[in-house]
C-alpha cells in the first residue's frame, strides 16, 4: 500500500469536496476508508494499492472534475 497527499487548488464549496471524495473512492485499488478530502487546506489524503492503480490515475480522476492538482506526495506504508 502507498499513501498519497495531493495538494489541490483552493476548494470553494463543500460540494467540491463531495465530488472529489466520490471520484477517488470509485477508483479500483483505492482504500475507500482512507479517503479524506480536507476542505480548509485543499488536500486529499488517500491510501492505495500501487499494484492496481497509481497516483497518475488518481490525479486524472480529480482533474477530470475540473480541479487542478498542484502537487502530490506519495510514500510507502
């Protein structure tokens, strides 16, 4: 498993948070219980199985919703 912290552009509404949460949880390989979208700091924290998905796929899912990913940090658990 790997843990990612993804920094986003400033989130402007609580519904943004719900959209991102739903999109990330829908990806295969994501530990759904670990997904945490932090509204005030505009970050997403997530654990995922690197054998099933990767940080690029998670970023792509967020970008597809119209939210810009500024940077991501991934480390092994």
